[in-house]
């Protein structure tokens, strides 16, 4: 994966199927993510990955219909 300009950091591959990314959230959002993870009995990382999957599916399914 190429980076644009000097503001982007290189992406670290965890394995052949995934990469590690560092993301900052507003405190209020992070607390909601933590609570969602507790409520669902999953990791916070799982909650974030699932939210991203749903967002991408929604975004790309809408854009392909336009």
C-alpha cells in the first residue's frame, strides 16, 4: 500500500490478511466503543472492525446504485 506525502505513516502488516493501524477517537466515542464491547462481550477491536465493515458495505452498495 502506497502512502501519500509525508503526513501518512507506513502501514504495518500483521499477516497476509490484515494490517495494523493506529487510530485516535474523541473520548466520548471511545467510551461508547468500550461499552459496546462490554455489552457484546467482544473486544473493542472487534467492534471497530465490524463498524468499518458495515460502513464500507453501506457506502459502496449506495455508490454503485447511483
